[in-house]
C-alpha cells in the first residue's frame, strides 16, 4: 500500500492533488526556509527538498511496513532576474504587480518526492527532485486595476502577488508551459514521475 503525504498547507496544491484523484494526508512543513542557491531552478528545488525532508523525519518510524511518498513543493515568480515570493504586505503586492503587468515573467515550481518504508530500502535512490518552468505573459494593468485587485486580498499569499486561477485571470494574455505549475504544483509532471517509479 502506498501512502501519499503532502508537505504543504497550500489549498491550491491540495485541490490539484484531489483533482487528479490522489488520496493523501497533509503534514505541513514549519521550519524556516533557508536559501543558499542562486538560480531560480536551484532555489525551488532546494526549498522543496527542505520541506519534504522535514516532513519525512516525522514519518520515518511510523509506517515502516508501508510505502510512504512525501511530496514537497515550492513556487517562485521571476521577473527580469528578480525573484518574487509572497508579498509582505499590500504595498509589496502593488509593487510586484506594477512590475509584472504588461510584461512576461517565469514561474518556477520545484518538487521533491521522498520515499520511505520497505520500498525505499530496496532502492538506491530514496528521493527525487525536479522543477517545471512556465512563461506567463500579462496584459497591461492600470494603477486603479492593480489597487482594486490588491484590495481583494487574493494576492497576499501568492508568489508574485497574483492567482492565475483567480481574479487575475482577467489579465493573463498567454502562457507557455504547464498551467498548473503556475497554480502551484505541476501535477502532470508529478504523475509522470510517480508512474515512472511505479509509485501510483
């Protein structure tokens, strides 16, 4: 039997896993994120690994007879080499959106799978980390439109201060890459990685 654990409290990631029919538990990572890498892909892979590893420690001795797959993920937005996480406040959200509007940016999500239990003992590799990148092109936004969007509070817990699946959809011109990667979890790639390892 395979148990899946999502190492995130993100409601978007929860909804995406539910959408593809994966049954899972949630065990959120709480430790402070430490970034030592420089490139966007390395940053999200490092952070996703930290989350998955932290949660794996909690399950290490609990389910030794089952196969446990811990799923850790982290998403950032990059605009002209500037890394954007979640906004600190409304002013920060406004500043981010002012930069992103009318321009293109990249969304990176790193994912780490940590394998525990008997199955892990049979394999040399007990974890795998990967990332996906999606290019997003936004329509121009006026100062009034940005202010109105920020006032909805939707941007406040989103990397880059916007939700492509929310009200900001009105200003998304096009994307190149996996849509769900922008939402917060590239579930298509995730499923391919699980299938390749016979973990689903």
